[in-house]
C-alpha cells in the first residue's frame, strides 16, 4: 500500500513549470551512483555480469528480428544495422540520463506498425523517407519535452491496464494478419510444393 502511494505521489500535478522533472531529479539523485556501483559490491559482480550478458542477447535478438522486418517494409532504408545502432545509442543515453539503467530499449511491435504506415505515407506523398523520419523524431522529442515540463505525465495515473491490453490486442492482430498475408503471397510467388512447405512451417 505504501509503495502504491509513493508511485501515486510521483504522478501528481505540481502546478510549477518542470516541477515533476525537478522532483524526479531530487528523488533519484541520492541513488544515482549506487545504481551503478552497488552491482559490483558485496559479491554481486558475478550475478551482475551474467545479467549483462543475458540482457545483451535480450536486446540484440529483437533488434535482429525487427531489423529484417524494417528492411523489408522500408525497401532497405532502415535495416538490421540501423536497428542495432539505434538500440545501442538510445539504450546508453537512456540509462545515463533517465535514472533507470535497467530499462530495455529496442524495437517493438507498435514501432514497426507505425514505421510501415509512415513509409507508405511518405511514398504516397513523394517524400524522402529518412529526412521525414528525422523530422518526425525531432517533432516527437519536442512534444515529449513539452509534456514532461508541463507535468502532463500526471495524466498516466488515470490510465488502467485496459488501455494497454487493447493496444496489445491491436498489435497482435496486425502481426497475425501480416503472417496470413505472407502465407497467401507464398501461393502466388512459389510453386505448389514451396507453398505447401511454407504453410506447414507457418501452422506448425
């Protein structure tokens, strides 16, 4: 109960510009150094190293998987190399400045779905994808900063798991439909034997 109250207190309107950001810095500053050095104290080094190795593969696996999907969906504009590089850079910067070194950063289903739609939009409007994606990222960063500085994060206290579950359902449907679409295309692009093998692999 006390932990829930503490989390609720972190998501409150302060009525001051950047009040929530300042409060977060004051709350995390005493523990910032210990978040990094405690992992190698008191016999924790072995467990920490094993966790680092595990997290490396936990981060690299989706980067490889989604990187190939990005490459196919964007005609090679964004691929495995870009996905791995962005995952590494964002993960390092996030762990250094966001006060949470254990958060896994990487490509996800929602990002893939958005990228597919955004690339299709750029093609239909005859826009260069990479410059448009860069401006989209800068625009998103601007709004993120504005929301953080105005304590709009406090609105998250009114959200429930229902919203997350509905969004997860949407992403699941998108991937299921995409899988069956690829399966149908196999009957158009391959011979009967190849299409039959693809169907067996897909359905197990």
